């Protein structure tokens, strides 16, 4: 069917262009119809040239319903070239072909009018149908008249079947006010949203600024709610790295959008330096952090990525995703437990990783209070295994994922991560000059496994109530892609044995998160869905810190990354303490385990009831 359509357009174009040649003679000869042998010879030669140029320039392959400037430019070049050729032939054959020299020029003008006119007519009819369809579509006000907003408006205008018709923009850039983009006006600033909705028929607001801050998004959402219209958004900058936007990317505003911050500017050269063409090992590969690290690493063209995790299903899922999105990248899935030293050494020996990201860990605070032995073996011994093997097999970079709960820890989980920082820093003291072992400390990662958001969503879907432990409970939050990208950047920094602290922005009240999520789900807090305070859980404290009282920070060359100054125990002392800790952990005596941890981390204090 496709080739039949192309052939039909090809024949139609040749017919119009030939008619233009005949018309040129009629106009030049003042109404006389060309019938003599010389005229027919000219038309025959002209037809042969048109057949070649029509095929070479591909006029028939143009989409007439969506003809654009570049298509018309191609048409002008093709017809213009044919005109020049016929002028040359007419000059060379002038002794035998008595043809007026103006004929090729007139024919060229008529050819452009005929070929271009029929295309513009078909596009006009197509757009008329689209306009009629848009009259029944939702009328969309686009927030953001930048590149993304204009591209989205253009996409919506090209695809009226999507059911959305853009009618204008809002933008805080005063230089854009009262200007027009793709034929649509900029009505004013974001603060004018209510007035614009009141004066115009608006059905939906579309936020189309990929770098827009969470605070600004929250403002638009609140104004849209006041105006009683729906609101959508296109992804953040980390989701559209290609710089392209499409209708399929339009989605509901999520809680992650409300917490969005200014995009992190990465030094890609520094990251490429230690990742490109290297063998990368990621533990906890199937987890939320590990899998996102893999996605980010893939962009820097590593030689091979080893996906290590003990959950076969989660490792399988990320492996299949990588096969789809990065089919050229060699991926080695390994089902293994980082606590198993022998199995882990086999992996290091077989694949010789040059860069290791250790993201495997137990992180549920209340569960680790009940099973501290698991925190010891999974969060501490596994790190010790990774560190020892990284030293033995001369790994160039080891990046250990830590947490803000390691600061002045009040839980088994936080204390175990603090000890893990000690282990990595101690290994760094014994590392060679070409080895860099670091830890990266950040707060809660929004949307990760075990985070509060999936729990809130499930409670809302069940009709409530939403349970919050304490009205004053606050936490630092970071989005998964942002955290993973900063981890890659920290891994590329030149220091050895450091603990890097990521800038977590402003802390957020958990109860405010609950209210936002309820509203985004279309309900009103404490009206449609109740919020109930259930009391703090074992090991929790009201707020998390990023530094201990005795720690300080040193600014790094990156605005979002700081270096924490930590006091690492003596190597022999730490080694003996770990042996004692493992022995106590094997007894499964909760009180003894906690006491042994406190001997390594004196700052560990169990919180009193809140």
C-alpha cells in the first residue's frame, strides 16, 4: 500500500509538472497550443529531466498533509535545478530547437506553483479537519514558554487526536510576556493563572519546564486546585536527557515532582574517566538504588557491568531492562549474597571488576531492631568482604552507599552503616596509590523500597487512614536519579578514604508529605482521608542529621557534595572489635549485640519514647 501511494504521487507530480510546461507555451505564445515537432521535442526532453529529478529529490516521499518549510525548500531546489538544465539545453540546441528562451523560466515558476500549491492545499484541508477536532478537545494552558513548552505545544497541535489543544502559555520571564510562540500568546506570569482561567475557557494546566523546582510546581498545583481544573506535567530533566519531549511523556503530577530541586550539574568528563571502558560491579543490583546506579553507569560506556544481587527476580528485571535500553552493553547477572566470602571472591576472580558500587544493605529500621544479627552480617560483614576483595584484586574505585542514619545513630541499622564507613575508610589506609575507597552518605530516597511513600499510597487506595508516626517527624529526601548521579560524581573525586555528604536540601515534615500525596490522589486530608499519628517506632528519632557533633565538613569542588571529617578507629582495634561483634551476633542476643555495637560507636544511643 505504501509503495502504491508513492507511485501514485510520483505520477501525479510528473503530470502537474508536464502541465506546467504546456502552460508555459500557452502563456508565451499568447494562447496558442503547442503542437509542432520542436515544441514536442522540448517537452519530451523536459519530461526525461523531470523524471530523474523527481526521483532523485524524492518529491513523492514528502508527507503532503504535513508539508513544511524544509520540504518546500527541497521543492524549490529541485525545480530550480531542472530550470537551469533546460535553459542550458535550450541554449545548446538553439540552432535546431527554435524555442523562446523564457519558456524554461515560465515553466519553472508554474511548476513551483502547481507542485507547491497542491501540497499546501492538502495541508490546509488537513489542518482544517484538525481545527474542527480541536474544538472538542481539552483546552490546555502550558506553563513554560521555553524550548520544552514550545515543543510540547507544537506536538499537541500536530496530533489533535491526543485530545489536547494548547491555547497559550504562562511564563515568569518578563521578556516573553505578550509574545507569541507557534502562534500562541504568552498570557502572563504563573501568578496570573487564576485570572487567565477566569477570562478564558481552560480545562487543564500542563507544566512544561523540566528544570522547574518542586516549590514552583507546588505553587502551580495549588493554583490549579483553586481554579478547579486538572493539572499534568512532563518529566524532569533527569528523565528526558535526550532533550526531546513528546505527548506520551505527559503524566500526572507526582510527589517526586513537588520535591524536585534544581538539576545537578555533573562533571561528565570526570565520571567518564573512571567508568568508560571499565568493568563495573554493582551489588544490590536489583534494589532501587543499585538499579538506578546501573542505569546511570550505562550512559558512560563501560566495558561490562556485573549485576550482583541475591533476589533473582529483581536482578532479572533490571537485566531485561538493560537488554532493552542498552543492548550493546555486556551484562553479567550474578545471584549471590555479599555475605558469602567464597562466592564473592569467585566473582572478583572471574570478572576482575575495576569499579565497585556497594549498594546492598538492610535498611528497614524497626526490623533491624528486632533482628540486629542480620544488620551485622549484611551491613557490616558484607562491606568487610567487599573491602578485602577490593584490596586483594586491586579495584580502582570502591563506592560504599551509606546513610544519614549513621550520624549520632539511634538504631541498629544506622550504627551498622557507621561501622561500614569505618571499614571502608580503614581499607583506604591500606590501599595503593591508584585505588580510591569512599563512602557516600545521603538521606531517605523518595520512592525507594521501604520508603514511606509506597505505604502512604497503599493506605490511600484502601480509603485511609494514613498513619504518620509523629507530627514533628522530619526527614531529608532525595530523588533516586539525583542520588545515583551524585554517587557517580563522588566516586570520581580524587580523595581516598573520605565520607562524602550529599546536599539534601531542606528537610521535609512527613505529615506534609502525607497531605501532599492525599491531595495528588484527588482527596482532601482529614476530610476524605484521615491522618492518624501512630507513635514513633523502635530506633526512630524525630530528625536525621548529616554530620555528628564532633564532625565537620570540608567543601569539595562541587556545590552539592561535602567531605565529612570522621574519626576512624585504629586498624587493629577495629579488626578485633569486628571479630567480637560477629561472635556476639551469632548468639542472637539482642542486648549483647547492641552493647557490642556501642563499644565501636560510642555515639550510639537508643532513643527514648517520643
